[in-house]
């Protein structure tokens, strides 16, 4: 079985070296686009790895510091939303005024 893989690999390598060069032109637009796509893909993979490492680390730090209580911030947000909605409830439409 190893001999078969060796022969296939040797044939592929021989074809790669025997082939003639392509008479093709890659313009600056395509070249820069390809470079941008590769760099963007590398940055995306890096950010995913960083996010997977940073989020558990952030939770661990929060637990070590005693944790932050987010409940008061949520209570303030809901109170301000209620205060903003109350004046809208008192508005009359043209049909109610007549």
C-alpha cells in the first residue's frame, strides 16, 4: 500500500516539475484583492482564537475579583425606559380630542 502512495506522489511531483510556466498576468487589483482576502482570513482565525481564550479568562478574572453585580445597572435601564414610555401613553390622538 505504501508503494502505491509513493508512486502517486512521485508522479504528481514529476508532473509539477515537468509542466511549462503559465503565460498569465495577475494585475494589481487581483493581486491586492488576493492579499487582502488572505490577510482577512488570517485575522478572522486569530480573532476567533483570541475570543475563545479571552472570554473564559475574563470570567475567571471576574470571579477572582469577587464579581461585578450587574443587577443595579439593569434596574436603572428599566426605570429609564419606563419614564420614557410614560409620556407617550398620555398623548391624545386627533380622534380622541374631537
